[in-house]
């Protein structure tokens, strides 16, 4: 079973063409600067496909993992403070 729909692939392809032309902009409403990186262009294409409701996997959980690590380390600090008193 395919992870990405054909139309999602077309959205990424469109973003890559825009990047090559130099017309792809980052940020909400394209108010940011020009996109120069290939990876960023792919990410923009995928996020546009997600917004349209096309078949695209969820964002990678790397950000979620780091936030949960922060919470765990904060709770460890609190527990160590209690034990010192």
C-alpha cells in the first residue's frame, strides 16, 4: 500500500518547480524569503498536500520526542529538589 497519494506527489513536484524558478516562498502566505533548500521545498509541498486532505503520513515524531524529553528532565529536577530538602 502506498504511503503517499499520486496527487500529493504532484503537489511536491509543483513546489520543486517553483523552487527551481525561484518563486517558492516560505512562511504563511508566502511572506517569508525565497526557499533555496531542496528539503524545505519538499516539506512545503507535503504540508500543502496535508492541508488539502490528501493521503500523506503525519509529520515525523522527532519534535514530539524532544518535547517529551524536556518534560521528563523537568520532572527529574523537581524530584531531586524535593529529596534535597
